[in-house]
């Protein structure tokens, strides 16, 4: 009888420990969910920044193409306008300088944009990998929480069954005690 009570106490302590562990797992699951949401927001911001850089690069390309077209038109005018040679040469030289500057700026911008885009692509890939890992960890923690809930349910069921069995045994013990007392009384009367 004492052993059964001790067993019940151990089981109740086990259920209490499982409940504490389940609460910790719930908190960790909530924290992981918030972290996943933050990582998704960071990824969206980086993708938007990448789009802005691509648009800026396209604008520079268009400006360079525009300047090249103007340069070509001025060179054609120069061939048919010897009287305006000096002014045209001056404009051509200015455009050559502008074109050189624009080419340098474009090359510099393309280089820095390319490096930045590569860095952004790498960062996005890292974020995606981290998101996948976090989702996997979140799923594992969720599975642990579900397993813990199932174990608590099984423990509760086991305790209820044990309590029912203990009650049945107690009733049987009482019957045996009463029968024993009755037997002792009959024996003493017979003696």
C-alpha cells in the first residue's frame, strides 16, 4: 500500500516536471516564430534595395546611351559645317570629356553595384538558409511540445488507472480484513 502511494507521488512529480518543460518549449516556440518573422522582413527589405540598385544602373545606362547618341550627331554635323568648326570642336571635346566622365562613373557604379548586388545575393541566400533552419528548428520544437503533451496525457491516464486500481485494492483489502476479523471471531467462538 505504501509502495503504491510512493509510486503515485513519483508519477505526480513526473507530470509536474513535464508541464514545466512544456511551458518552456512553448516560450521557445513563440520566440522562434518571432525570429522567423523578423528574418522574413529583413529579406524583403534587402530584395527591395536590390531592385532600387538595378533601376539606378539602368538609368545610368540610358544616360550613357543618350550621350553617345548626342556625340554621334555632333560628329556628323562637324563633317558638314567647316565654318562652325571651332565651336563644334569645342562642343565635341566637352562631350568627349562628359562621355569619359560618364563612362568612368558608369564603370565605377557598375563595379560597386555589382559588388553590392553580389553581397546582397549572398546575404539573401544566407537569410533563406537561416530561415529554413529556423523553420526546421521550430517544427522540431513543436513536435517536442506535442510529444510532451501526449506524454502528460498518458501520465494522467496512467495515474487515473492507478488510482482506480488502488481504490479497488483498498476495497478488497477491507473485505479481507473484515473476513479475517469474522474468521478470528468464529475461531474464538469455536474454541
